[in-house]
């Protein structure tokens, strides 16, 4: 019976490229030792069969590792017709397959994303928004002397091909090490492509499942990275900004976006809400933004819902941001207007951890770009 179970495990794993890619020589040796113990007196009968399976599994491991590097490109369409009818080709994407980090654990692809704002490791929140979280990562936890840094990692892969960004309240025993206070004691995650990928004009699309909890504030947006400027502060000046979406868990039947130019620029649309008529947080949905020299269009589940002209300040390369904020003054103001006032850090803590699930992010451009 034990031998049969072992063969079933090997057969099951053989159907999963991602599982085989995680297979190591040590794993294979552990399987072999287990089978030898189970076979004992009948080793002569089963050994040739096991050796064959072991060889096939090892070859599968090597092939699967190569497949993991290319499978995302197969799933992401190489050529699309954009919402404005342009033929575009794939330029950047992340299908959120985990990458083995330096410590051997599955992690985000560091070649595509960093986990702090462009200024560096000390910029981990937007204090002007009075957000109640720091965007942390396991590196930051190590730097601050946290003994179990993995417990402060907001990024996980709980489902195949899905990145989960988690937000939660940090235990008070760690506040001092992390420079936190009662009003600013939540942890969450941020991904930005600055210094890795920026683009001028094209179509960006992402598929997400968002948390419908009071105080949750996930967003997918773009900021400028003007490489023609030598001064990094000038190169990253804000505004401008383009939102693919912003969402609040306390009003789950609508999402919003803004196109923010610099002072004096004329925009025929700069902010609005898309009332969907259903609870967005219950399932995955797709948001997109197409941007050219003349106009910007926003899409939700494949349909255009907003348009704007493109101001001069947005005629520059921009990079991507994905984040899950906690609370903030916008949330607090909306709750007060609704007659249920809460301070910026007073969120639905009982429902934590919150989860923002990311299926993919893709950028397409016309071939000439």
C-alpha cells in the first residue's frame, strides 16, 4: 500500500510543471529512501521500475524549470487589438509565477519589481494621504532585526499563478523595531516597476481580485519616470499621475480613477467613478488603460468607461505601481460624509488579513514604439 501511495504522489507531481520545478536533488533522494524502506524485501521487484520513474522525474524537473521561464509568455497573447483598435505587441508582463529568491523561497520577480517607492528603502508609505500602513518586505524585516522575517512578508503564492498581497495589523511587540505607532501599525505590500520598466504610450492591463473590507484601498496606477532629467527628484515629480483603478472596500460596487496633470493643464475628464451595479470584490476583474499622444481611455472588463485628452505632462515615460493601502484620509472623509465617522487608521481590523490577488499585468505597444 505504501509503495502504491508513493507512485501516486510521483505521478501526480509529474502532471504539474510548477511542482516539478520545485523538485531538488535532495527531494528526489528523500523519495528514493522512502520507497526503499517501503519495498524492503521486494526491492528487487520494484527497483527497476522506481529507477525509471526517478530518471523521468529528474528529466521532468529540468524541463519544468525551463517551462517556468517561458510558460508566462505562452499564456500572455503576443499580439492584441487594443480598446482603440490598434494592433499592439507584448512588451512587458508578469503572470505572477513565483521566482526562487536568494534564500530558496518563492518570491516576486525582483527583475521586474521593487517593493519601496522610488526614493529607496526609507520611503514605505504616503504620509500625505495619512495611510495607516508601511509597505514592507522580508528584507526590511531582516534590516530591522526581526527574528522571523518571513512573518512580515506581504507577498505569497497561495494559488497557482496568483500573487497575493496581504495587509494586517503588526503585533505591538514589533512596533519599536519597525518605527510604528498605534495610528500607523499596519503592514502591506507595494510593487513598482521604476528602474526596471517604464514606457511611453500603449495599453496596460491587469486582472485582480480586490478585498471588500472597510478601510482596504487597493490601486493600480502609473507615475512619471522622465529619464531625460538628470535630477531624480525632477524626473519623478508629482503630479502627473494616471490611475488604472482605485477601489475602496467600504463601497464595493464602484471603482474610481483619476488623470492628474500639472497645474494649469486642461483636461476634459480628470476623475470619476464607475458604478458597476455589483460587488466588485466577489470575483476577479480586468482593468485597462490605453494611452497615446491624443487621448487616454480606461476600461473595465473589456469595456471603455472613461476618456480624457492627454496633457503635455503625460507625454513622458511612466512606470507601474500596484499596492494595497490601509485607511487614509480619503477613506476617513468618505465615512464621515456617510454618517459613520472613523479616523484614518480605524479600519475593519477584525476581518484581517486582507488580500489583494494579482493574476497578471501586461503592457502592449504598437510595433513602431
